[in-house]
C-alpha cells in the first residue's frame, strides 16, 4: 500500500517500495510514503511494527535493502551532511552524551547547524527549565527529553522527525513536546514526521495518519478523511445472533445476542442502508477514535498501559 | 524451582556462554597440544610451544574472567554506583547468595585456569599448584569486591583497582621468590580472599539498599578552582572543531590519564636499592614503551555494555550519527584527537620520568649512560638519533591509537571477537617461528636472504588492501579526493622525514637502506587507516 498525498508535487520525504529484513524477519515490506512540505505526518503502529526502522531509513541510519529513500530530493545515506543539516531529530531513547553539561550540548550542537538560533535556543532552555550547568546524565528522563527537543528545534529545521518522543514520559513533558510540534507548524509551517503508539496524541496534531503493522502499511489517509469515512455503529437485531451478519464496509464486530457494535469504513448513509437491509436497527452512530480505527484495521489493541 | 547454586550458574553461563566456550576450548586445545608435543616433539620445540600457549592464555583469559564473573561488562566502572546488576537485587534471594555464588564460580574458574597452566608446565619445570591457584582466586575476589562496592567518588574505583592489582602482582612475585613454605602462602592468600569476600558482601548489601557514599564534597575546592580557570564558552568556529572537542573529551584524555597512572607503578623500581635485577635503563625503557603499549589498548574497545568508555565509543548514538557531518570529517576529528592524546601522554612521560630520576637519586646512572653514548657517537648523530627516536615513538604511539579505530567503529561485537581470534591464532605460530629463528643461528643466513622478499610480499599485501579500501571509499562517496590527497601528502611528508632522519642516523653497513624503508612504511598506518571510513559508514548507515 502506498501512503501518499497526491496534491503536492515536490515531497520533503519520499520512500518508494522500501523493504528491509533483519535476519529472516521482514521489518519493512514494500513500504511507500510521501510527505509534502508543511504536513504533520503521523506514523502509528504497535511496538515492533516498523516505525523506527522506517524513520531510521529517512535519517540515513539504515540503508535501503530494496526500494529508495529520498529526503529533500537527496539520498540520506549518500549525502548525510546536507540532508541532516535540515532535520531536527528526537529519538525514543533521548540518548545524548551523558558527560556533557547542558550548555556544552548547546555549544557543541550549534557548531553543526548554520541556522542555529541562539536566542530561540536560550528561550527554549528557560521554558524547559534546564540548568545550563547540569550534566545530561544527571537529568531526569523528562528533562533529557526536553534537552533533546531543544537541540532538535533550535536550528529551526525544515523537517522535524520525532520517533516516539513521549514514550515513558510524564504528561507535562508530553504536553511540552506536543506544544513544540504545534508551535513549529503554526510559526513556520515546518514538516513533521511524528511516530507514536499514543494514538490520541497523533490524533491531536497530525494532518495525515499512516498505520503500520508488521512492516506493512495497512492504512494511510488524511485525518479528516479518516474521520469522515469511518463510523462506529451500534446495531440492534430483532433476533439474538450467535455471529454478526456479513455487511459491506465493516472492519470489526464486537458484541453478542441482540446488540452488536461495528467499526465500518464507508459513507454513513450507505452503512445505515446496509444495516437496515439485514434487519438491524441503528441504536447509535458516532465517529470512532483513531484507537478504535487502529484496532479495527490491525486487529490488535495497543496495550492500555502504553497509552498512559 | 532451581536451587540458588544452579540458578546463578545458569545465569553466568547464559550471559557469557560464547566467551566461556572459547575459554574452555582454548584450555582444552592448549592442554592437548602440550600433551601431544611433550610425547612426540623435540625438547626445544616443546619449550617454544608451551611458552607461547601460556603467554597468550595468561594474557587474555583473566581479562575475560574479570569481566564475566565481576559483572564488569554490565556496569559503569567509572561511576560511584555499584556495578552489581540492579536486576539481580530484585531476586528473592539473600544478599549472601547474590555474592557467594558468582564469587565461588569465579574462584573455581580462576583456579581451573591455573590448573591447566600447571599441567602444561609440569613436564618442564617444577611449579607450585596450590598457592598460585588460590592467589588467582583471591585476585578475582578483590576485583569483584571493588567492582561491586559503591565508591564515594567517580574514578576512585579505577585508582583503587590499579593499586590493588599492583599489590597482588607484588605479592605473587614475593610468593615465588621468598621461599616461604607453601602452606603459609596458601593460608595468606586464602585469608586475603576471605577479606575480599567480606568486603564484597558489605558492598553489595549497601548497594542493594541503594546506599552510595557521597564524598564529592572533598572535591569542592577543586571545583571552585576549576571555576576560576579560563573556560571558553564561545561558539566553535566549525563543526570539525566541535567534533574534535567531543573526541578529545570522549577518548582523548584517557591515554594521558592511564599513562600517568601506570607510569607511577612502572617507575617504582627506581625506589629500590640499586641492583642488577632491574637496572635503571630497563625501568626507563619500560617507561618509554608505556604510551606505545597503552595507546594500543585505548585505540579499540571491542564489545558492548554499560561501561561508559565502551558504550560511547562502540555504540554510535543516534544523536552523533545524525549530526550533519560527513564520515570523513568525523574520522578527521578522531585522528586529530589522537594526535593531541599522543602529545599529552608523551608530555606526561617527559615530566614524570626526569622528575622520578632526579627525586630517586638515579641521575648519576643516566649521566653515566649519556657519557657512554657521547664517547661513542658524534654530537650531530646523537641529536639526529634523539629526533628520530622521538619522532618514531610519537608516530608509533599515534599509529597504535588509531590502528584499532576500524574495529570499534564497526560497532559490531562479532567483528571485535573475530579479529581477536585471528590475532590469537596468528600470534602463536609467529611466536614459535621467532623463537626458533633466534635459537638456530645456522638458519640466520637463509632467513636474512628471504626476509626482504617476505617483507616485500607483506608490503604488497598491505598496498593491495589499501587500494581495495580506497576504491570502496570512493565508490561509496565517503571521502572527497581533496581529503585523500591531503591525507596522502601528510603521510608522505611524515614518512619521508622519518626515513631521512633514520637514514642519517643508522649506519648503512649495519642496516641496509631497504630495511629502513620497510621500517618506516610498517610503522606508518596504512591499510587499517584506509579501512576506517568504511567501518564508520558500515556502522552509521547499517
């Protein structure tokens, strides 16, 4: 499946038919994505789905086994310096050199980015409440995430790549990260590639959502389109049923007896008509959450613990 | 449920099974080879083989045993916190069991190692069995105690480790030469082991409660002093300079630090009364060889783990890998940092060695040696000789520091292990060949006739490797032709300077000119240096 937005001709990131194996396991299987300028591209999937592998290809940390990866029209493996100079990256592990102090980290990172904005960097440091004399290894996980975000944002990158930035962080740091993304978009219309398994966060900021499972893209569309084309219907059947009926557009069924709930793909009117044709009465009709759509599409629920 | 004894045995085996299989395989191989040769080979050959086996085994296996049984691969030995794995603290077992079983298995492994050495040596020389085995077990126990006990200051553990190891070596020497009866020595070493076991127990018990002593207040005056020192907060003028600073902070200082630390021990014989066993010249030569030796160790860090030195060097952090910098510039910074590192190590030698000579009253020995040289050679030749030796030592130290880069930069443990195995397997036949040649003057003429061709073939092999590496480097676009041209020019300039100075100093009638050329070419880094960008790219873009 190809996750693309056809309206923009000159994408910032273009991945075509990317395949990658680790041993016998296919981490990515014929994956294609295209991210136009100014878009917040949400990449969602369970742990081990292939999100980080895809992001590592975009950053040039992994070489394409098959297929191609282009960022700003260039190959990030062949031309890492030029590509990476325009990217701000926050990794899941927030792995910064532990021996550096915060001011040393800022001073060191600044040297690599000609567009480094020292005033903005200082503003972020104050906002994130980072002590310049503190060693990175002595910072809490949340503070380390903020330090990573600072050095990723301070050079005002054209593309911001966030790989599970909020994993294992408290709500306040997660809010900081989301605010940073929103600000980045609102201020300068930058492009963001945001991977997470916290679907409500992705739902809050993304323009376009791509769901990935077992190395394959299972669904990809603009968030508005996803909301418009998915419905959660609660149906009442006159007679108790052991199994739900065959209904066009239904992705999953849940329920028993007289009452069944379906997550469906299609236009609301068509779905209602289909339900009526098999003798069901629609009790409730609502737009499902991204989480429900993901479960319906992928068939596995993301662990509740991970969501909090 | 498994009993504690089996559970800990399984845990150690599961974590270090490959290393333990290698060690057991080696011991089996060494023992069997020795047994076969002792029944079939010639006496001199036996001596050479046995010597080679023991040297290699003793030099490498204890390092592995220390890492495995002291959990040295799991923790940050430079930090204040205990290196005992935190995950084990959550096991529902008493602290005594946590400490006792790994220490017991470690003691058994160390004793087994000595037993094999003893079996190999026994046909040739009379060596004691009991006390060295117990001393080895006690040594391992002391390392375990040090590694597992929380320390009040960062780096303190390394300093204590250096001191304890020297004391144990001295104890070994004393035990071998003192003539004290074996039962007494056994008792002494066993009681040392018991003390270590007790310290380890107390250390782990404290660590399990999360208690880490904090003596950093002692360093407060130093910190205050450091604040007064000029500290540049100005921006770096280029990415290259920033990364040079990073490399220096990460790996550059370690050579100078370790040189200073070990040099204290190397120079200790100067404190002894004048004797024929350890002449002043030997001590000073050892001191001069030290940076070269240590540079080889600090150049590469095979393996992975939580140890800060190893982790930062081998496992390339995404933060560093995603810096907008060409791999060539990263390597350039590493090579420059190695220059500063080499310079700082040699500055420490140049300060410490003369100071030690003066302070220990050995100045007269050195003056006598100098007068002897001055009588034999003209002043110009002496000056040129000093320049040549200084240049040679500097280049050699730097070469040893950068030679191992290609191993660590691959970021793959199996590469490190494979190269280690190749070196071990190659070292033994080489050692045997050298010993045989030295012991058989009748073949010297033939060896001297063949040697230039052999060295030529070796050089050709190296050149082919360089050509292959550079071809790959260009194909992958890792280096710009301008960069290669710059490196090549620097290489040629340094090599030709070294060659000219050597040709001037070394008398032609003693050493033919082509041997000097070979010496220069072999001391200068070539193939491994050319492979470094490939290794980095292989790690950075997997």
